């Protein structure tokens, strides 16, 4: 029964993390149009910082911790699908780090990327999520 509770909270953490991963680049798209130093730019900076600090980073941490517990408790350490899933979760974590850097760049007035770049980056978490869900549900490897 404990395994199911851990799994439920893992899924909640994943949903929270993914919501942020999908929303933050969208905020960047709009932030690109704001004049640096303007009230609008400052509002985006606060929104981005809070989303990252209070939702995304804690959710990512819980996703990892609970996921590793599930791997251990479920005996999934030698499963090929799990290795593939972990690869994509590591890539998502790297993207999270990149987005964190973007938040700092915007706050410092140093963003050098375009709206188009952020529109493209916005699609990456969705694609990764689809791959991960397929790996977990279908277990093809």
C-alpha cells in the first residue's frame, strides 16, 4: 500500500513540474516583448522567479526522490524501459537547469534569445513527457 501512496505523490510532483516546464518558456515568449526595466518586465521577472522557486524546483526534487524510491521498491533497476525513462528525465532536468539560467538572464537584463527560440523550447518538455509516459505505460524495452 505504501508503494501506491508514493506512486500517487510521484505523479502529483511530475504533473506540477511539467506544468511549470510548459508554462515558463511561454512566459519567456511574452517577456521578450517587454521593454527591459519596465513594469511589465518586472512583473514577468517576479512570475518567473516564483514559478521556478516555489513550484518547479521543489516539484522536480520530489519527482526525483519519489521516483528513485519507486525504482528501488518496485525492483525496476534492471529494466530497459526504466533506463530509457531515466535518460529522458535527466534531459528534462538539464532543460530545467537551462530554464533556471534563463530566469537569471532575464532578471539581469541579459536575455539574448528570441521569442521564436522560446516557442521552440516550449515544445521540448511536451515531447519528452509523451516519450516518458509511453515508456512507463507500454514498457517496450
